[in-house]
């Protein structure tokens, strides 16, 4: 999935969390973020805080890859 907005990455995280069978509370605990922050993040309504985002992605075995767009 190509991610271009916070809404996109939030949707990706929500889908991966649901596929992993995790609740928001469980993922938040594992990633050491608040459940409230995770709710906002999944909805694309949070201030981007890269360390928190990376912690959530790590708990879902996801990696962030940045590539230069061709064109």
C-alpha cells in the first residue's frame, strides 16, 4: 500500500491491528502509547510523532520505507 497521508497510515495500522486480532488497548500497551493517542492515529487525526508511529508499526511487524517517487 502506498501511503501518502496520515489517514492512509492510520488505516493501514487499523487493518494490521485487526488482522493480528489485537484490540486498540492491547496494541497501545505493547507500543507504550495511550489508547486515546492510538484511536486518533488510526483515524488520521493526530500530530505526527515519529517515535510513537514507529513503536506502533514495530508491534505489528510493519516497517516504514521511504523511496523517491519516479517521475
